[in-house]
């Protein structure tokens, strides 16, 4: 049964990277509990436009939990008060009538604010460009079973590859570390034969680029794994450390 709730929204507003920024408070009535969080934000913006005010800038694309664009910090949690979901998959039934919801952008030196709730996540693309790929020629597309890969390795590689690069791991880490993201991108290639040729260079280059871009160090609190919408395991961080150490020893 559909219910409607009334909400108070405390939304972070910031005109640009150099603007100080501030919270602004808005009231919303008759919000359907069947609507998604982003649909609620659409309703807010429609109300603001009708009042002659500037709408809130927020990021989104597919709204299917695949692209990782909907990066919002909601009531102190990346992607809000639900587990294993992105913001676009969060529904308003998770909130109570009369509740106050605080909405912020990702907070990280590596993700500077562009405007309001939108941050610049190009740092992740830069890390990928540093080595998160295979450049060796693998010829044409082989048959599915032409390269024998143990099922446990294939499963772990697929689990690591499920990372959508949303940045929740960075946003929830007290150090602003990108280790879960980098380890996922290193792991899904390190576990497969095609990725082993460039394994050493990949680990060194991606870690170096991560450090250069201002992300913090990992202190193994595990918060990144808890808030990852795809459930990427911190066991990948251990694998990244092993790959990095092997590369350094080889040098």
C-alpha cells in the first residue's frame, strides 16, 4: 500500500570548488514511500523551480544501480540507510514521516566539489588509465572454455570486477582511502591469465597514481567493505598488497 510522508531536507549547497558552501533546509510534503531517493530529489527540484529558486545539482545516469554516478552521503552513510544498494536503488520507505534527512556530497580530497552534491571523480579514471587494463595482444575472441581458469579464480575475478567506481569506499573511509577501488581493479586482472603479463607494472603504477592524487592510506577499518553497494571484499586489498610487494621485490 502506498503511503505519503512529509520530510525536512538539509541539503548541502555549494556554487563551486572555491565556494565555502552551506546547508539549506527545505520542506517536502506528500512524498510517496514507493518513490526512489532520486525521484524525491526530482520532486524537490520541481518545487524549487516553481518557487523561482535554483534547483539542487546532483549526479545520476542509469538509475539502475550500475553506473555509480548517484554519489550522495545521506544521514551519515554513503548511498543512505540501506545495505548493498546505490542511491538510485534507495526507496523512501526507508524513512519515517516527519524525518529530517541530511544530504551531502562525497567528502574527500580526491573528489573536489563541482557544484552542490556533484563531485569530480575523474581521479578514478586517472588511476584506471595508469594501469587498470591489458595492452597485450590477445588475438581474436576465443571460445569461452579455450583458456582453462579455475572456477574459484573466475568467481573471485567477477566479484572484483563488479566494482562500479562510485566512490562510496572513499567517502566512508576516515582516511579517504581508495584502496578498495584500486584493489578491485587490480584483482580482477591479476586473477586472470591475460592480466598476469603486466601485473607488476599495473600494481606499482596504480598505487603510485592513487597516492599522487591525494587519497589517504588504508588502516583496515573495514568501513569500505560495509558501505560498498556491490559488496566488494577487503580481501582484494590483501591481494593488492601482495601484488605490490612482489613487484617491488622483483625490482
